[in-house]
C-alpha cells in the first residue's frame, strides 16, 4: 500500500525585506492499493504535481509521512524497484543520445540485474505495442505515441508496485491518448500494479481510474469512486463534472 498521512508542503518566496513561505499542500491524506488506479484531478497550479514529486521521493514534505509497504518512501532503497514514473514530456524523459534499448535497460542496470537478456527487452517492447526492431531506434525517430510507449516500457521494466503517471497523455494527440489509456489498463491487469494518475483531464481519469481525488488549491476537496462520480458533493467537483463527456 502507498499511504500519505497529514502531509504539508510549502516553498520559500522572497517578499520585500523578508522571506515568506507559500503553502502548496495542506493536510493531504490518501491511500492507494496495489492493482488500483487512483486519479488526482485538478487544474494547473492546484498542487497535484507537487504531490507527485513527494510520492516519488524527489522532494520531502514539511510534515507528515509518506510510506510504501509501511516504510518511508524518502528512503531510496525502499522505493527502488517499487515506484516508477512516466512524465508528461516524453521527449526530455529519454536521453536523446540513448537508443531505445539503452533507455529501457537503464533502470534495470540501476537495479543491478546481473543478466539482461534480449528476450526481456523484446518482451517489454511487445507489451507496449512496439516491434523489437524499435530497440535500435533513437528518440528523434519516434512519434510522440511511440516515445511515450518507450517511457512506459522503461517504467514497467522493474515490475514496480506503483507507477506515477504525471499528465502522461496530455501532450499526445487525442487519437493516441485512448490507445495509451487502453495500454495502461492492460499492463495494470497483467502486472497487478497500482497507478497514481495525475491529470487535469476528467475524461481520461473517468476512463482509467477506480477512484478520484479532486484537488483544489493544495487541498483535497473530495475523494470518490469513479462509478459514483455523478454523486459528487463539493461545488468544485460538480463544476468539473459539468465538462465531462463520457467516452
């Protein structure tokens, strides 16, 4: 289980003559089980990506605790092999000088696997809908959808417990977005992974998420099962729901 308890986060800002702190997250609590997709939904600037950075250990909360399997996620050894991430900007996520093969194998080498077979690499590519021949290509030779599939293959390579997907489809063409969502659904089922799906797109979240956490100004407005989405209570959630068009 991935668990967040009473987490706050703020950043220093420089005002006239003295420093201030701007509160970004306030008293955040959440749980995500293995095999579940939890959506974190909010507009730009709501604090959801800040929460994402805390969940993968890039930053630390001011107070509160984030744990995975009961151990604090700030411990790199604890999150290694348990948490992967797929970012919005697939282009900058892959070293332009790395072949697809090297990009996918990077986390496995970091994981200190003694033997990495061609069969493993080919299987990963096939699982994300790419031919094994793609391992010889470089990022500039890939379409946006292909590049994001490579990022997903890299994320699942260590068979993590959880994957953080931070606006992972928002830079893709609409025609490609649904393909990636279907791919993510299939992989979640195959690997029994948990997803934290950070997005401003309520449509996409409704398609893939089991539960949704509605975020506004760094606070949780409401958490609700996707099947109960028409019954949201908060005024902000109802406003978002007005813009939802069912797939």
